[in-house]
């Protein structure tokens, strides 16, 4: 019976250590919110930058054109998606 009791004590201690480690590694709501916010900025900022730069370039030429604006918005979407991919991968 002593052997069974030692095995039980080892299992209980192992489970207690596992629970303590899980509690310490649990991320908070604030940390998760910050993570999602960073992901949003990594995606949105290149799109806004592309729209602003494209609008400025289109304004330099005569006539109504949105060619540069649309092209650079699309490029911003691609760059933003790549940013988010690499950020999540790490």
C-alpha cells in the first residue's frame, strides 16, 4: 500500500505543478486586446499609407484619375497581410 500511496502523491504533485504553470502562463484580457490591436495596426497602416500616397500622386496629374490610389491601396492590403502573417508566425 505504501507504493500505491507514493504513486498517488507523485501524480497529485505533478498535476498541482501543471496547474500552477498553466495559471502563470495564462494571458490576460489586456494582453490579448493589445495583441489584436497590434495586428489591426499592422494591417491598416499600410492600406492608409497607400491610399494617401496614391491620392497625392493622382493629384499631381491633370484630370480625374484614381489609378495610383487604387493600385497603392491594393499594394497596402498585400503588405498588411504579409505583416500580419509574419507577426503571427513568430
